[in-house]
């Protein structure tokens, strides 16, 4: 039994942010009913790569859910959705602000049908404020929050974070706020509305950068892989990849010179005498160190550093990550069968809980897989289901 | 009343990940008692910038908490901690695996005193697996999860994400898993143990990259600010900053040429006829576009694109973020008084809840601010408190 076995979620979201949120809820036992638009469903179904014509991207973030197809732009479709909402604990949508109201499925409308409903809206910029009407995607949020401006090569152009950080930020912030609202209900409270934006969710994570800005007026800039106040503490190229060297203080620096790179003379080099000097001369120091590190494999250097207690680690590419013994031991790669795609792999569940661990119990639904089952549960007569189908509602 | 008004959290974490987790719980009404080590407290207290000798970094992630100082390496100190644990719902620590056991405060030990306890451990690599013994910091986790390897300039070196993405990943994953465990208790279940690692928490977010890898064997690489399958869809320099241009399909590309940069002839240019061509010739296209965009201010270009419906947005530096009208409207910058530091600013609360909104009710504690108050609540006699002080336990 998962922790959320008694929670029913009606999910009108698509692409990444909303679906990641409801996947986490589903992993923990919630019954998530994904309502996909008529006729083609979630836009992610058209994103590659494909396996037996099923989208791998879609399958990654929709496991453990039931899927129905419903044309909510029609009155009949909307009425089916209203019936569903009457049975639900949570409703979540990621339309552009204003669209839910036009569709007749905004919070005020649904609250009339279920006053205990927890209603969560995810949007690019939120439901209020001068930018609220704009469409916002992950990369726009990365630009708006400052995260791009602090990521990249030292002195270089802003680069984006390699994964969709703001989509995920909104997703996990939605997860914990939906659980908060659920706890409020379990304690006797009512339902409520949650307004969440991609921008706010990621911005709230930039705490060190905020401390530097509010406390000292410092504006965080791209700094490659370098640490802002310690050197050398960063990535270096090796013969077969990249590694991180964390010689963050004088003692570790001296250990590094003596026992790792055999350059004891650098300890006395006037340019590198103190952390301050090493920071000021980081360009030349970086090159000097890298010229040595490229001569042997990552593993060689990591072992040497571990032997003397210097913080260090690999910079894996994704292929190395997915085949690493520790990652596999932690069950971060899972394999299971999808009825259409066949055997697929997916990422595992990050937290390991002793009593109510998350589980992967079913693959992502194919389009409309559970439409009939869910409508039957709502006691909609067979004849009406047939008509809904004939009239292109489901 | 916050959603977590009935939750009491004993927090033995320091630096960023654990403290961010308990700050979120405190924002939502939980009583968080931060237990700092004797004599100097959380290491973050030594991280700048400082205001009236209080660390701004510390103040950013410890608001709304009570703070006590306690020497848990002594028997008397440990006994005080045991008494605290008997009153608690949640216990959270971020020692290196094995240390809590040595200190006599591991899950098995604390469960004896409170079988309903939710015990959460945050570590670099988790409590199990071949890397579990290693010390792990945010940057090591960025290297291990592959996130660094997919961030940076096209063809360039891996660069780190400009904020501490894995620390925060573990923090927010801890938040929602603690709430899940709390819900299990509210539904009649027992306490439980949560094992969470920085690496697993961030890795679980790389879903698009996992889809590309599992589905097509593609290993995500740094790509600057460029989109992986659409061009031009990326950042460009302007006269006064950087902007994002999202001309993601043929229609938007033509609108961009005609109405934004006045280069209608590029629509017919054989190099740029299709998205495929634009991707193959992105180096030259990027330069051609930037040579035009640097001639005017960001605002000029953003207005032109908005007028014809091309997705776009600013790439703000952190100073621009913190002074932006929309960010301020969303209450993402808050100001309040700290008893020692005076007026300080902090980031706001991302999700806006209609019934149980998060609140900032008190600033971060100065070292030992609530020691006496908390010990008195445990009914420890005044004389014993005096002795604990004399013997350097508190």
C-alpha cells in the first residue's frame, strides 16, 4: 500500500511539469486519471524517440496512471469531467491563465461541484501579475529567473541548464503543496486553490545567489565548473573523460601537489601560495593542472585523490551514469513491459521509504486505454458511452 | 494557521539541503527545532556575506525556525536530544552514512524512544551501495548524475548549473517524502525511515535525457542555450543584455524574418529553407542574427516578437530579476527584521495557496536563541539547565 492509496487525482496537464507531478503522486499510490484531449491526446505523444510507435518521452512521465480521452470542449465531454471531479480529491491543470475559465473548468466552477477539491494550476508566470498572460516554457523561465545568466563558461554567454529545471521545479513544488493541502483536509480543513508558476518555483531555489545579492550586491555570473571562492575546486579533462577536483583549502592543495600530481614545487610558487593567489591565477593554474591530468585516465586520478582524502568525483556522461554500479545498486534504472512498446526502461524512484515505498505497478497508458473502465465506474450507461464515442467525445 | 501546524520537526542538518527542506516545512507552519552543534553551530554561520556579523547565507534558509545549541557528543547532550525526539513527529539529519549510528542517534536507536517517528537521512550517495561511504557535495552530485555533462557551450567543457541543483533536489524530495510519511501516519500508519541521496534526487529529474538515452541511445551533450531539435530557439546578445528567441517552426521563422529583423530574403536562402537546414547551419545563422540583434535593446526586440506572437523572453541577470515588476508582484522578494542583523531581504514562497498560505513569521535564530525556552518546555529543571551550560553541553 502506497502512502496515497486513498487519493484520487484528475489530471488535465500535458508535456512535462504537470505529468511529472502526477507521476510522483501515482508512484506513491494515488489513483491518477489522466484526461487527454480529443482526438490526439497529450502533445508529448508526438515527441520522439518512439518504440513500436509509442513515444518514449510520454512513457517516461506517465507510468502508474490511468488514461482516458475526452473532448472537454463539448458540453457532453464537460459533463463527464464534472462527474469525475465529484469523485476526486485533486484536480490539476496547466492551461495558459484564463483558458480553464473559458472551458468552464476553473476553480470557482469545480468548487461548486466538490467543495473539498484541491485545485492546482501550473503556468509559466502564475495567475496574477503583469506577465501572467504570456505563454511560458522551461527555457523562458530559465531566462526570467536568472538561472541562465549564472550558468556557462567564465566570461561567456548564458547557457541553459541541460535538463528542464523549471518544469521540474514547478512539478515537485506542486507535489508538496498538493500534499500540504491534502494534510489540511485530513486535519478537518476544506479544499483550496494552488497557484504555481514555473518562474517562481525555480527562482525560490537560488538561495546562495540571493544571499550574495541581498547581502553584498553581488550578481552571480557564469563561472564554468569553478567554485566561487575556492581554487582549484572544479572540473578537469583527463585522458578518457572529466573529473572534479575539490582541493578546497591549503591542506588539500598541498596534498594534491605532493601526492596526486607530483608537483611539490608548486606549493612554494609565489602565484599559488594562498587560496587568494590560486583564485587570481586560476586561468594559468587550470591549464598547468590539466596538462598533467590529461596524461592518465579518470580512475587513476580519482584513486590517488581518494587515497589521501581529497574530495573528488567523476563527471560522467549519461551513458556512464546509466551503467554505473552505484546508480544501478540504488535502483535508479528500472525495466518493465509496456503493452504496445514492449520492454522499456525508466528512471527509478529517488527516495527509499521503509514502510510505504513508491512502486512502479503499471506502464503509461496508451491513448484512451481506460476510458471505458473509468466511465463505467461513474455509472454512465453503456448506451451513453456508445453515443459519446459516436459523437467524438471520447 | 499553516497546513503543518501540528508537526514538530527536530532538525540536525546544516549547510543547504537539510535546512532548505525544514525551511519549507517551517514556512507551512511546522515547529522546526534546529539543533546546532556545540560550540560554533551550523557551518553556514561562517559563510558570507555578513550583516552585523550574522551570515546572510544562514539567514536565507533558516527563517521560521527555533534554534538551540547542543553538544550531542556528550551523554548529557544526547539525553536532551532523546527527550526532544520523544516529543517529535519528524527527525532529519545529513551526517555521512555511519556517523548517526556512532553518535547513538540512528533510526534504530530513536525508534525505541518514539515508534511513530519519521526519520529522514540526506546524504551525498545514500545509505547503501558502493559509493555510500563517500562524502558528497552538490558539485560531486552534478558530476555523478550527468547533469554537468549536458550543460555548457556546444562542443565545450562541462559546466556546473549556476545554483546548487542537487542540494535543492534532495531538499524538496525530502519535503514531499516527509509529507507522504506524515499522511501515512494520519491514516493510521506507523513512522518510517527515509533514505535520500543528492545524486538520486537530481538524477530522477533528467527525464527527457533518459527518454533519448533509453529510447535511442542518445547521450545528452552541452548545447549552449540552443534547443535540441528546433532552430533558431535560443539566446542571443542584444545591445544591453540577452534575450530568448523561440522561432520554433516554419511559420514563426518566417514571421521573425519579415517582421522582427527585416530579412525577408533569408526565407528563400537555401541554407535556411527548413528547420533541418537551419539546424545544420546554426553556427552561421546564429552569427547573422546576433549581428542584427546587438544593434538595439532587448526591450525593442521583445516587443516586436510579442506583437507577432513569437515566443520570446528576456535573459535577466540576477539584479534585473530582483527588480522586475512581475517578480515583485508575485512577492518573491520579502523584507523583514532580524534582531541582530537588522532589516534583511529574502526570497518569497513560490506556491500561492488560498486556504493555508505559507508565511514568514520569524527570522532565522541567532546561535542558541531558543535553547532555554525549548529545554524548559521539556520540563528540564532550571538547575539542570544551569549545569548543562556550565558543562559546555548547551
